[in-house]
């Protein structure tokens, strides 16, 4: 069985996009329950200035908590070198820095143009490596931008190479805006892999804005992608890209991957129960996904044993 | 550009599964508006006994109406030879007979075991051919059954061969219960095509019960499937298979196919407006789909011109 890594990003990407605040205790319950269901990696928060995203102010504390869970890979988002220092200090296993392929989005989201971002990646990478921390770069708005529209594939390839040269140990393509279609995913993954090496591009971060999220996962699997970000209940999105809400739903992703015979290590039935924590902690917040209502197929256990 | 046929089944599969009745006039408005948006084929109803599905009592009248729309391929479902006669009489271009791969489901849905169904296919096929009408068989519950669980792939292959020998001019695989996963779609399409010939298996009828509908479309496209059934607003399902509700959503399917560069002939923006007819005709009925809320991507026109 091929191993596929499902990385839960709800505590970061989910929570940063909603108004309701989740308490530190509820976040801990959520993280502990997902880890217990077998989720191997969780992005627990973001080292942005708390004044910008108060919801992420407890990230360092969550990192320390999550580091106490055996077998869990604890990652966090960092917007810049300063965030990278805080992440190292807090003790993350890995960090991911978003690098927007749309320069308009980059300036609006992180207030830096492309050359400034590449310099920042270089500095953050040195800090991460110095602290023995895995350093990934997420190529945001790689499939299009709600501000610019189309983002040229040549530009994505060029910037992917620049990020790798600047020190990224791993790259991901992020459909920040829910623009990706499966043909584009196959084409762009293939082009970027050809440019930076097959092992450098591992991850897809997909949104379900237009319902194409899992279709894009299938395209990514065909091209050898081995890590998919997802958010429990489809919570979340990017607060700076209008209409971009909705990561792919962890529950539906895990059903699909397990049913296809991939090894995610995740117990779907245990995962479905974690949803109740979100319901209690975020009353009234919309949760997405089809599997929670329909449940696994009658022959689900036969499929996953295959 | 590769031509992909999107077949709208909402007036049949959608309406047969809901309690609310749609008037003949509203059905005509719906069919006319979808055809005007470029939808090339519509399953306008089912020639089942009206006592069983009163919602389908006006199918013959709808066929006559739809035949008046230039360029539209008018198809209907027929449960048996008697329905085939009525369909020929009404003047359909094509008919489709559902043949359930799960014998339990077959007995419950059409009150016939497999040998009886094959005999019925033979008779219906002779009636259709005699009337110059295209005759397709839909292999229902091909991916699993809410009553039996797993359906053996060997059995699906054997029954597909039997249906072809009995006179089917075309076959489809139907995920009546929303059980299919993309790996299974690829495997089963490949096996059935190998058994009956590449041109005989053309169609996938998919449900979105567990959110995997469009992911399964991608798998089907990879294996050379050229026709996909879908329902506007995701209306519908199978009333005899509990928990099976929800065809894939025409709006999201068309966005995906057009964006991928396939030629569907459908104007997405015109299609999105048709949804309003359902809202007016079926107040309170849940409608699905993401594209109606999000709208096309900013660069949608560039993608589809590619």
C-alpha cells in the first residue's frame, strides 16, 4: 500500500478565516482527538503577529502541547523570518512559509514583492535549518488569483526554482483561491517537478470553493503527489482572498484515500467523531463534507483491507 | 478539443426522488432553458407506471415537447419492454434501461432476478431497434449496493457481456448508491471495456453521496469515458436505495470540464441562470453545488478558449 500523508490544517487555515474564537482548551481537545484518530501531521497555528490574527496568538503554546503527542508531526505556518525564529523557539518539527505566485496577492497578503519574498525565504530557511527544523514553502495562488486572474505557469515554475534555490527543503502548490482544475493540476505539477526535481514537490493544498477539491486530489495522485492538506469539516480559507473559503474536507479526503487502498493511517470512524468537538466549540459555524452524513459504504472495511 | 457529452438527468432522476411535484409547464421551462444553454441531451422522464411514480406521468408529453427543440437529444428511462413500447410511441431518440448488478436491488427495484432482466433487455432491445430508437443499458449498483454491500467485479463484467449480447447498443456504469471511488472507477471501466469493447461502454452515472462525484469523473475521463450524467442543482437520487440521494451537480461538472479544455457545448453562465427555475418551481427543496455560489474563476474565459 502506498503511503499518503494527510496533513490537517484546520487549526490554522480553518480558524484564521472565521470570526468565532476557539479557546486554547478546545484547540487542544481537537488536536489530541485527531492525532488519536491517526492523523499524522497537524498544522497547529501560525506565527503571525497576534495583532493581525488574534485567533493564532496561542500558537506557541499549542506547539508545546502537540509536541507531547507521540508520533505527531507538528507544523506551523510562518509568514517571514521573524515567524521562523518564533517557530524554532516553540519547538515545531516543521514550518511552512507561503509564497504567493501572484505578486498582487503577495503584496496584499504579506506586504512584500517577489524579490523581497525570495530574500525572506532565504533568511527563514537559514533560521529553520539552524534550529534543525524542516522548512517548506507553499506556492500560494499557484492556480490563479482572485485579484490578478490567471497566474502564468512559466512564472510559477520560475518562482518554484527560486524558492528551492533560496533554501526550501520541500515545496507545495496551493490553490489558495479555489481556481484549480484537474487538467491544470496535472500540467503544473508535472512542470514544477520537472524543474525542481520529483522529490522536491510533494504537497497540494486545495480548496473546495467550486466543488473540484477531490477531483484535483485525484489529478495530484496521478502525478505522484504524496501529501494533501485538508481541514476537518472544511473549515476555513484565506481571509485576504475574497471568495476563497473552504479547504477540502478531511473526512471526505480520508474516505476517498482509504477506499482507494492508500495507507493514510487514519481511522475514518474515529475521525468522524472529532467533528463533534468543532460543533461544540464553534456553535453555528458551517461545517462541510458528505461522508459525515452518509457514513462509510457498507463494504468500506473490505475496501480498506484490500 | 475533445467532445464530452453532459447528459442532464434531473427531470428524471432528480424529480423521481423528491416528494414535491413539478408541474408540466415548469418541467418544460426547465428543459427548454437547459437546451438553450447548450445542454445536448436531457433524460426527460421515465416510462414507469404512473401509479408507481406519479411525478413521471407526463413523460410522453414531455418527450413530444422536447422533440420540438432543435438539436436536443431526447432520452427517457424504461424499466421494461412495456416501457420501451411507450417510449418508442412517444418518439424518444434514445432510451436507457437500468439493470441492477446487485440481484437483491434488482428484485426490489424492478421485481426481476438477473435471468429475467436479461430476457427483458432482449425484448426491450427488439422493440427499440424496431422503432429506430437507440437502446442503452445502465448497469446500476455497479460499484456497490446499500442492500448487499460489495458487488463483485467479475459479476459486473459477466452481466455487462450478457446485456451487450441481449441487444444493448451502449452501456453505462451507474453508481446508484454513491459507493464508487476513483480507483474502483478506473479498474471497473477498464475491465468492462476489455470485455465488451472500448466503444460499447461510454457512460458514467455518478452520485455525490460521499462527495466523490467529480473525483470519479476524473477517473472516468482517464479511462476514456465520454458521457456523464448529472442533475442540475444535484437534485435527486434513487428512491429505492436508502441514502443514495444526490446526482453529481451539472453546474460543477460543466465548470470542471469546460475549465479543463473539454468541449461540452454548454454555456456555463446561461446554465447557472436555469437554477432559478428550480428555485421557483420547487420552493424549499435543497439544491447543491459550489459553482452557483462562487461563480466562474476570473480567468474562466481564457481557460475555455484554450
